[in-house]
């Protein structure tokens, strides 16, 4: 039984969908730079404390990008709408935020947090301007707004603290972010809380951020190779490191974007907010952060292709595969309540390989072995997916 047309949240019943706009792609260029800055922060301090600080900055960047993605799926930013120019006005401050990011825990913390505050609240205002027009989306918006608006204010206040106090307050901001997302997908007293979500647009936007993260790996590898003499050894190292990035690309893009889009599309209009939050806002972050970690490890491996990786880089490499493959397993569980066992096996195998041979093998040799293991796992997973899809198509010939 479906809702009458006049009772549906805008966009909830659309079966076609639209693509990302040129404005969103332009805005993404800021986040390309921001991801590069995060990778630089991680590469400069590969300790557990440094990893934690880099993870927090990555989450804050991801959350701000997610804010624009939720905005863009509710508001059509093509054409010559007022919203288009309102979003365009955020680009300079968003770039300022990215520029200030490397020393956000130090001398540029106020600039980073101030720009972040302004952009975040401005984006919230643009989104609210659209969602206020319908009772269902207004209810969802009011559930989301309190913590979502408080979080960047707390971030700015924390910028006036020093050292571990600033880090602790900013970590609380991440908790506020999660809390606002959990509150946003609630149904309200009468089950009338819904979000305007275009499944095609939403899935495409997150796939594009995966491309951004893969692009950071390619830039890191290329920059590392161009910074030294291009010998045959360096060339072989570059090929191996890029091959691993290609395996990452194949592992995600073989079918994941279409699968998660389908899961979002078939969700009921009042369930799409929860599904979008779990599959995309929460579910994609481990995937993209894993790719950033790979960029850090690959950069150092290519620069010294015959030497073993340092302990920090080994941890980054193992973490990259764990987060990337584990993130895909999480998406699979959210979609079909099943996890492919070969994904668990490859995570355990890579962690064991890094622990046992990381200090013996060169970084490039280690990456080559991991790439082979991941390619084998993906081949098994993809064949299983194709078999299940064929069975489902036979069961539902008109699907």
C-alpha cells in the first residue's frame, strides 16, 4: 500500500532520479584538497595519537561534505535557483577551512573552526529553507537541527583551548554529529518524519567521494615518484602501488554503487532517512578513510621501494584494508543481513601477513601480495553476487 501522492515527501516516490550537478562537482574540488590535507596530517605523525587526531579531522571533513550531500539531494542545485548561488557563496570559506586544516590542532585552529562553523550553519540554513515547506520533512528537520547546529559552535569554542583539551572537545563534536544523525531518522510521534532523498543522486555523490579518495592515493603515489629519480625500481614500485589502487576501484565499483542505490530505492518513504544514514553517511566513512590510509602507506612505499615500511606505515596499510573491506562488509550486512566470509578471511590474512612479514619484505612486495589477496577475494565475492542476482532475476522476471 502506497501513500497518496499529496502525502508523500517530495522526491520519496521518484523512480528515476537525477545526477550530481556541476556546482556539486565544483564544491567537491574543495574537498579533494581537504582530503589531501588530512592525508598530510596522518603522514606526518603515524603514532596512535596522531592516527586518532587524523581520524577526527577526517570525520569533520566527511561530515561537512555529507551536510552538502543531504542538502543537494533535497534541493536541486541545477539551473539558476537561489539555492545554487547560496551554496556557491560557501566555496571560499570551505577552502579556507581546508587551508587551515594541517595545523588545526595548533596555530590555525580558530581559522579552521571559524570557517567550519560558518559553512556548516549556512548549509543548514539552505537545507532548512527547503525542508520547512512540508510537514513530514519539517518534522525530520526539527529532530536533526538542535545537535547539528550545536556541534560546529562547540567546535569553534574548543578552538580557543590548547592541546588535549581542544582535542577532547572536538571529539565531543563528533559525538554530537552522530547523535544528530540518529535523531534525524526517528519517526516522530505519528510516524510522519521523513527526508527528501533522491536514491540515484545520493548513491552517485558517495561514489564520487570514493573516487576523490582513490584520487588522493594516485596523487600521493605520483608525487612520491616524481620527487626522486625515476629509476626502473621506482617505476616498478609505482606500477604495483597503482595496481593496488585499481583493485580497490574494482572492489567497490564492480557493483556496490548500484546495490546500495537499489537498497535505498526500495526503502519506504519514512525509512529512507535511516537507510541513507546507515549505508552512506555512516557506512561509507570507513571505506573512504581506509583509502586515505592507503595513500599514506603507498606514498612512503614508492619513495623507498626496496625497503620495508616503518611500523606506522605498516599499521596504516593493515588499517586501510581492514577499514575498506570491513566497510564493504558493513554495507553488505545493512543491505541483506549477510557478510561474505571471504571478506572476513582476507582481513585476517592481511593483518597476519603484515604482522609476520612486514618487517622482512619491502613495502612494494607487501603491497603486491595484498593486492593479489584482495583481487582473489573480490573475484569470489563478485561470482557469488552474480549467482544471487541471476537467481533473483529468475524468481522475479519482470524486475
